[in-house]
């Protein structure tokens, strides 16, 4: 066997160095690729979160509530408002306690609920919900008309952004479980005033009450 020469050692070391260098380059490339993949994933997640936050900040927010009626106590109105930043599209509503034989008030509310509409931001719709009067005061001999004092109202609507979901919200009707409702009317009834002045006095009370209820 011939003696190993210096050239042979040099060749072997060169080959080994080349192999080590190639392995280092491969490891560096793999590390760079994994870093790039991580950065890309983080960027996509940040973009997704930013889009989600933008939708949440600009989406419509519709709510429904039962409030004392503009017609005066002890009647009740339903108020549906959009407190969001964009229009509520295709808005429809439903109620869990529809009567089997609806009267005129209940029928009008049902038509209102089932008619899809657009509710612009900052706007509201108000309609009669329930009327109460003395015993047998209505033409059919009843003392109540419209819908109930309990149950739940659901709202379903979309927005201008086609990528946003369809929103569904639920609101409880709790007329008898919400404490004593304040009525925006204050002062005596004007019974001691002359008849002509009493009319203006009561007119002023009615205007005050209506303005108070509009702001509710």
C-alpha cells in the first residue's frame, strides 16, 4: 500500500470542509425558511385580526326595547335602534309569544317585524306594542290590546361588508320585572286652573312627556 501523501490529506480535509460547509448552508437555508414562514403566518394573523377589529368597530348594532308609550301610561311602545357605525341591512325581527288570535296592534307589529328593511346608523323605529285601558274599554270588550309583558325579541340583520357575518341578537321583554318606570311628566294636573288655561297646561305636559320619551 502506498504511503499517504500530504496531497491526499489535503484532499480529504477539503472534501470534509466542503461537506461541513454545505451542511451549514443547508441548515441556514432551513432556518431562514422557517423564520420566513413564521413571519408570514404572523403577518396573516395580524391582517386577519385587523380585519376582524375593523368589522367589529364599523358593524351595525341593533337593539330592541319596550318603553312607556308616547300615547301615555299605561301603554307601551317598541323601539328598535341601530347604534352601530353602518347600516343594518335586511333587518327582520321575531317574538317568542305571538298570540293565536292577534288583534290590530299585534298584527301591525307582526307586519313590522317580518318586513325586511334597512336601518341607517343612529336611527330608530318606534311603534305601539301594548295598549291598556279600563275594564272593557275597547270595542271588543277587552281591556288590553297588542303583545305581552314578557318573552323575547330577536333581531337578524347584515351589513354593507359582504365578508361580515349575519348578526343575530336577542332581547328580553320584561315590563313587569324592570322596576317602576319613570314618566317624563311632572307637576300638578292643573285642576284648579280655568278651563282655557287648563288646556294649555295639559298641552305643555303632553309635549314635555313626548320629548322625554323620544330621548329614551
